[in-house]
């Protein structure tokens, strides 16, 4: 299942499969629900690293490395969101 306003991009690097999934969330609850949706869809994934920005003036920002080395996944994802026109 795919959401109507969802973006996905897949790439393979050195036999590792990376799938970027993104959507617009208007609240922290919506962001967490989308993350749960992705975790359920890709329950066989070794890692599901996440980040989101929500709230007035992008007040709430959160990232998660999901057991990858600290700062190597969630923070770069968060920075990509910060730099994107999507936020």
C-alpha cells in the first residue's frame, strides 16, 4: 500500500538496499503513525532510520538512527529535510 502524497526512492549500494520514504505530516502523531506504517511494511528491514520536522516554525525536530552508529543516519536524514522545500 502507498499513501497518496508519498514519495519513495530506492537505491542499492554495495549489495545493501536503501529505500527513502517521505510524506508530509502536520503533527507529531501523524509523523509517528507514518513511521509505524513504514516499519510494518518493511518489518524485515535491518534498520528503519527516521527523522521528522513538525510544528509551527518547524519547532519540533526528531531523528532516530535505529541502532546504526550514532549520528550516521537520523541526523543526515533530518538535515536533508531541513534543506528541502518539502518542510
